[in-house]
């Protein structure tokens, strides 16, 4: 959980907030997420997601597309001794990441966002969230 604003270094490495590091100590996978963010999964959670994708029939076009995007953009990695992860150039390009980034904890994964995209997404999501709350009062 939480929102953080670390920076990428010149080699595309990112210091992850300390609270996330223990869960990623056994390995991680960085891949493309929806809304042009990146997703960092603990390796075991990524494998669960892979199993879920595998369980969906490949005759389903949406399932094929999901599996292609999930795996084609994936990069297996680990934390270095300083608590950094390397983000490959193709994934940085996909998410429009330069120096400043927003890192959010989302249940069983971490998302990495370009700050402007996060602000636009978050503003709209907050508006919808408020509307849902009001709709539940009937």
C-alpha cells in the first residue's frame, strides 16, 4: 500500500521503497500494465497470474491478447544490494518513464507510473470513486 515518488537513475534503476523490498527478495517480474504503467510482481505472484492466464482457453481472443502482452513485455529480475530494480529501456519507453516516477502499492503488486499519467488517472479515478460512494447511499 501507499504512494511514493522515487527517481530513476541514469541507468534505469529504481530505488524501491524499503517496505516493498522484503516481499521482492525472492525475485520479481516487471511487465507492462494497463493504462501504460508498469507492474512489478513478486515472482510467485507472477507465476500465479501466469497459471490463471494458462487456464483460459487460447481459443478466446482476449485471453490470447492478454497472455501476449503479459509475457512479451515481462522482464525477470531481482533487487540489487542497494534495493534497486533495473527497468529495461523498452519498458521505460512503454510507460514514458524518465527520471521522476510514482510508485504505488496495489494489493499483491507494485505499479510504476509516469507522474503526469498517474495524476490524470488518479483524478478521474477519485471522481468515479466519489460517485460510487454516493450511489451506495440509496
